[in-house]
C-alpha cells in the first residue's frame, strides 16, 4: 500500500501540507484549531481536563478526552504548568496521548504541546531566569540566546513543541500591569533581545527546536489607563515606527515561526480580526 504524501518525511513540507489538508473534513480542520487545557492527575497517573477556577464556568470537567483522541486535536495547553507535575511521569503521559492520536485518529495527526516559558519553562524543577525586564538591562543578546537555548533543551525533554514567548511589547506606560514581562522602552533594544531569545529557543535545526511565539501583536502595552485588555489609541505612524519594530526584527532576523495577537482593540476592532494587521502587514 502506497504511503500518503503527508506521511512521507522525504517530501517537501508544502506538498505534505497540501495533501493532508485535502484529505481533512471540515470537522477535522476545526479540531486542529482546538486546544484543551490539561492537568496531570498524580493519583491516576494521567492527564485530565482542568477546571479554570471556581468563578469560571468552562465545563472543562465534562470534556470527553477520548473523543478528541479519536477525532483529532490541535494543541494541549500547559500540561506541565497547571499544577506541579513530576517531569518523568508527565512526559510519559504526554507521549501516551501522542501515541493514541497517531494510532487511533483517522489521519494520525500528532498534537502540539505548548507551555509558558518567558523567564524559563514554567514547570516543576525547570530553570528559572530573571524576569524579561532584566534581559534588556544586560545589553547582551548572546546571553539571552543562551538562556533561550537552556529553555529549549528542557522543553524538548518533556515533549513540548511551542513556547509562549518572547514578549515583544514595548514598555511605554509604567502603569501597565505586565510591564515586568517587557524588555524595555526602546523598540530597537527590545527587537535585538527578543531576536536573541528566538534564536536560542528555536535553535539551528527545528527538528530539535521549540517554536517561539511573539506577543502581543501589536501595541498591546500602550493600552488606555495602563489596563490589561483595554483599548489602544495610537496612530498608524506611531504604531509602525515604535511597536512594529521588535516583531519585524524577530521575524526577519530571528526567523520566528509563530505569533500571538493582542487582546485589545483599535477603534473597536481586535487585532485578531484585522485584515490590515494580519494580512497586509504581517503576511
């Protein structure tokens, strides 16, 4: 029996993607856009859906994990970061999930596992670095690249594919509640440091790398009143001269592979719905 093109690692990536997408149903495509927040249950030795706090009704406890393992799933959110997880037990469990997806789902598409890693992999026993506002104070992008490399190796050991870092937001309002996640107020400094981080996290060969995620596109740190999620009031010229620069540097020089849009809005339109931002500028 001839092996499908998408399963042949010797074929070019674009050919494999075209072949795979052509075989997928609408439901399977939607499921690839789905992520489940999982937590390790030490008593059962397996992953279970996490309920995101008593004040947030997510119905997470009613999620049928077996359904997703049979039908397909795009991502697993923070399997090691929701609660303390023994690294060995967690890695074994994640590998078990991957095995079931490959063997039991119709197309055998493995899942992407992502974790927070802004100042080190946010998991039990992982190396913890200073907050990113200290990265900028070093003026040493090579040092930050080395930190990213340490984070990369620890994430790979756990079977993690994507890291939700670095933060490319330029610090222009000290009232903003996430200021410690930023690298500084100068766009060139921020761009230089995040590029170093991206190079460390992704490595020289993506077969051994972790996908870096630039965030939060774009202007997120310049919100009204310094409040998280609040609208951003900024002109296009200032946006492009100040806030685009770190993202541009990390994409063009660091070859970053993913990006997260911000949760704010410009004149009532969120970045995730902006054709101008995501298509005309980014793509």
